[in-house]
C-alpha cells in the first residue's frame, strides 16, 4: 500500500473521545481501530473488516455527525489506494455518507455538523471524483453511486470500456434522465421535457439517442438493459419492443453474459438470466395483457428450442403475474397445462402448482393431473417443497375431482410426519396448509375422516397431545361441522389443553347437539375465575342443545359488563336473533366506538336485535366503500360482506362500489402466495352474492 504517512500520523490527533458514534453500542473508538486494521490488512482487507465504520459513522435517522467528517480523509485515502483490498466497500461507505448529507430535510440543530461535513467533502472532492476513472472496474462501478446528474453519466458512458461498468451506467442514465424530466417540468412553450427529449433537445434527448444506439447496435444483454433504462422515460417502450426481450432471453448463447455484466447498484452479486427475466416482468405491470403475452411468447420460444431453463423461468414469471393479475389466467392456463408432461421435474412441479391455484379453471387438464398424482419428483432447483404428485393431487381437489381423495390426507401430513417445521417464502409457490385443502372437501368427509382421525392420533402421540398441526386439524373438523362427529373422541382430550381448548370448543359448537356427550368435559375444564370461561361454556352448551335464554343471559351479561367497547363476546349475539333486543343499546355503543372486525360484528348484532337495516347497513358499507377507494382491509371487508348478505340489502352506493371492486384486475388479498387465490375467490363469490341482492 502507498500511504501518506503524514496523514496517518494525524489519526491519533483527532479527539475521538469527544465525538458521537452513530450507534451507541459501537463506541466511536472503533473508528481509528478499524482504520488501522484496514491499513495493516492491506490487500487482504475484506468487506467485513469495514463494517464497524458503517456502524459508527452512518446514522439511522440521516443526521450527519462530526465523527463522519473527521474520518472522511482517512476513508478516502484507503478507498483511493490501489493496494487496499476492500475499496469497493469503502466507496459504498462514502456514498452512504454523501447521500445522508444531501438527501431530504435536515434535522434541526445540525448546521455545525453539516458545515464540517461539507468542508471535509470539498477538500476531498478531487480524490473522490478520480474514483470514477479508477483502473479497477469494481471501484468504478461502486463510484457510480457518487455520480449524480445526466451530464457526468454521459461522460462516463463515452469513456467507459468495461461492459460490466457500462451496463450499470446505462441503467443509471435512464434513472437520471427520468429524474431530470420530473424536476424540469413543462418546457418554455408548455411542451413537456418528454416531448423535447423525443425531438433530440437537451440532455434527456442525448440519453434517448444513446439508448437508441444500443438498441440498434449493442450486444444482446445491453439491449435488454437499454429497454430497462428507457422504461424510466417511457413505460411503454418495453411493450413496443417485447420482440427484442424475447429474442435475447430465448438465446442460450446470451445467457451466461447476464451474470458477467448485469450489475445493479447496491446489489452485491450480478443478476442472472433468470433474475433479469423476473425483473423485466415488472416493466409490464401497467399493461396486464402485454405482460401475459410476453410470458406466452417466452413459453413459445422455450418450446421451440427445448430450453428447460427458460421454461422454468417462464413458470416463475407466470406465477408472479397470476398472483397479482386474475386476468392473466386465460392466457397462462394453457401454458401451464401444456407443461405437465415436461421431462424436467421442476417444470412439471411448477406447472402443477399453477393449475392448483387456478382451481376449477384447470378442469380441462384433470386427466393429465390424475396421471401425476403418484409422481415422486421434487424441485431440486429452488426451495419449493413437495412432490409433483402433491401439487397434482391438490389441483384435482381444487377442481372437485374425486381422484384427489385416495391418499390425500396422508400426503398432506407427510412433511410433518418426522419433522415439525417447514420452510417457504410467502411470495412463492408452496404446499398449502392442511386446513386450506380439506375444509372445502366437506362433501367427502366420509372418505377423508378415517385417515384424518388416524393422522390426528399419530400426531398427538408424537407430540404429547398438542402439536403444530393440532390447530389445523381442529379447523378442518370445525369446517366440516356435523359431518365430523365421528372424530369427537379425538377432540375430547383437547378440551383440557389451554393451548387449543378454544379451538376444540369451536369444533363442538359446529358439531351441534349430536356432540352433547362432550358437555360434562366442557364444564369440567372451565376456569372459574376466567372472565371468558363462563360465556364460552354457556355458548357451546347452547349449541350442544342447551337452553338459549340461559346462554343469552350469560353472553349478554358479559357484553354489558365490558368496560372497554372492545371487550365482551358481541360477535356471538347475532346467533340469538331478536332475543338480543334488550342489549341493543350496548351493542350500538360498541358499534359506534370500535373499528375493524368488532365494528362489523356489532353492526350485524344490532341488525339481529332490531330487524332494521339502519344504522347497521351504512356502517357495514363503510368497509365496502373503503376497499373500492383503495384500502386493503380485506378481512373486515369480507366480514362486512357476509353481514350484508345475511341482512339481505345493499344501497346503490355500495352496489356501485362492489362493481368497481369486481372489475379491478388485482387479487383481493394481502397475501402473495396461494392464499391470495383462495381469498380472492372467496371475496369475489361474495361480491356476486351481494350484487344479486334486491
């Protein structure tokens, strides 16, 4: 390393002990220690060696601290030294500090620290600018973080020769040009900067000229980058030039080049061919039909060339599109169906998972799916659990095909038979939870209940009564109601387990009077001083055939006694119909002083008490109008819809809002996995029921 001895002699002259650290748990004394360690490490220095500097100098709230200004000359000296091994990371540190100093409003009382930093930065400006032309391409790429504005980026584009740096420059040119358009606004005669750029005027026009040159003469991967950059200025550019994207992505010869030159700012590793396909798909978010057509064209190209890697990427992109856009199903269903017989295990598995989430729309492919129910192949290229057969069986179950039933429960339980944990991402395909598969299959409870009971017993024996699947099993039994009565022996031992006793209660209530023999066990486990215990037992005893009036006195009393409107079982009152009338005043108070789920339940109970749509219907319709306006409170929206359907009337305003929601091409769900499809289906079915009301 070539060190400025005079500079480093001044390191100990800095009054570090009087300076503040960005994070209290990292004392500022770590700064000089870390700097000296980096000097000693030289070319062997690593990113991890630099981490204490980030902890001590980069604040979480955007403040500038004097320690940052004091450390700046030493950081710059290391970043510009060819013998330093962690130069890219040190340049990233400079960018973090510079961004904090220049972006956003400054906290009050920080003028002195800001002035110290600005003065220190000015003194180092020439050395920092020199990083843009550093011999090391890694440093030049990192230094792009310090380049702002179109003009310096155009300069870098003209002088840069390394494709792994030119591509990030190209992407940054698109972002910088878009920022300039937004900042400049209309031109001198009211013409927008977009229009001026289109005619070649100004720096934005120069950027467009560069992008056009690359699209005409650039190497294939650079053409894709040019369209990404152009999308920042014109979001329809990738739609118009989708042929370029398909051609490059379908070219096996171009595939390795992505990982060689596609670097993104502030991302440690280069993007692969599949990464860029995924990112490119987002360029079509504003044009759903074009997005689906893009995926279909990629699938066609993969089919023509027999490209397994591209087919996997196509199915990944199909998933990402389907989980956001219901309208894509018509175009993508044949793509998935056509890949069920693919020789690649991963392709078959992903194709089956897509058909599963599409539900009854996949019925034309039922025979193909049935041939796969025993396919043991797994996905060895990602983290998707399960076998091809598991997803094929689930798809048949969603279609309503009885060929799904043999072995269904056993396969659902298999991931938990020996290991009681699973790993998955919430925005990717994954195996469904047991209850999400079985609850809709109540019509087949006679076939599924024997293996389910056996599974429950096995699970209880291995887990000592209660295990990670106990709740799921109980939700299935609750969903099956009286048809689950033969499983009462498996439920009774759970009544005394505080971890699942309430869920077991709900099963008894769903089973109804036929489960009356469970009432002694129910009362025996009641905790006398637990405020909820009394009304829970009263409610379930009534559902098991007990006296309604007695149950209502206990439940209504609990509602009246609640100090907070959020307390008490108001959600149970509607079950008693107009017998709730004596409690109407309290119920109305709860409705007017709560929100979310409890507000919808109180509104429904008030209607049950009075028989009058007012004021319950307007309260319930608040949740409909909110979702129509863009709110994502889909849980409360569903509760409100159920109540409105039971009440039997909606207003013209709610009808208009429901039509707006129905036409929206987006999943009515906050989820990004298979649950998005299930919740969307459920809510859209209720919307149709509500719109059918008089």
